[in-house]
C-alpha cells in the first residue's frame, strides 16, 4: 500500500481483532510469519509490516526518519485497512516503535507486547559513529559479509547451532547489501537522535502508557540484556514481565512454544 507517499509492504493473515507485528533492525516482516499464522488460526487478524527502509518497503535516502514519522505511517496504514485500534507486538527496534505509537497515538493502541525491546538501553557508540556517512557505509559493508553476519547472529541466540540456518544468514546479509539498503540505513543512522526514546523525550513519558503491557525477554539476551527488562517494568505502569531461560534475543524463535502460548493468553485476557 502507499502511505504518505511511501510504499509499505506487509503480510496479512486471519480475521478478527487486529494485531500489528513490528520487526527489529536488520530483519523484516518475514520474521513474524510463523507468529502471524498462529495468531490467524487463533482468531486474530495479524498484520506484519516491513518498516520504512527495510524489507520490501521503500528505502528513501531523504526521508525524515523519526519515531513520529514511523508511528504515523503505521497508524495511517491501519486506517486504510479499516482498523481503528490494534494490539501491537514489537521486537527489538520494533518495540521502540510500538512504544512511540502508544504514546503519540494512544487512542489507536489497545495493548502492547514488547519482545526484547529497544528503548531502555543507553545509546550504543556505533549509533553515534553511524552519523558519519563513510564510516556508516564501511560498517554496513563489513556487516553484510556472510562470515560477519554469522557472528552477529551467533550473538543473538543462546543456542545458535540449533536455530541459525544458511537461509537466515543469507537474509541478514542481503538486508545490508545494495545501494538502496545502504542509502536508507545510512540515512536512518544519521537521524539516530530522532529515533531514540531518550533524545526525543518519549522515554520520560512512559508513565502515560495505561494499556495492558506485556514484556518478554530472553534471559541470555546479549543484544539488550535481560536487566533492561527491570527498567522497563519500573517505567511502564502495570507492565507484566516474563523471561525465558536458555533464550537469547529472539524468544519468538528460540522459545517459540512458550512464547506463543504466552502471547495468546495475553490477547485472550485483554479481549475478555
């Protein structure tokens, strides 16, 4: 679909209450395909979008990447699909966008489920270095090499040998290759402050969130350590936290059965 002049690609399955699935950095809507099928089978309308700059969505080099822009795109996309209110499930970077959407468009969000969410960690040095185009391009080129992509994926899983496939490595590499991808990711890096919860002032407003909120985290997450979940619980009123042992940054993959059971129970409780 076209939203505010940008082409956004999405996956859709099922009928019923809407659930919006937001992916993390370097991935796409495809990372939610299995979850979407489970939600559809359980009676929900699952929608997974490729964020602007990722997947099959447009990758503009001149877009004013910001929490305001991205959250606004999601809300308008839902409106075009006839959806006034949705539960949002956001992983990693997608968790940060889910929080921003709940704060900037509170009437459109029924509940939140954050999965190993960004938004609670201090800005990484690499995010600041990424503001320099030549350095950013060099980092992207290096990260796209299959051997480096494998190392990064290894760090994201507690048991990488059981879950990482050649297809996953290829997808991670492809997401960083090509002129379009590099231009978009460089532009996003240069606009880091506008996509950061702390720098935008949205982190200070987390106390305004009053919808049911579930936090899920892998106890062996090396990307956003599980200790950050305690910060999230303290800052979001009434948030509930569940952690998964022997699990890294992708609970929806590495702890798929308990994760999906938890999500379905959460959705049932808020629909009751």
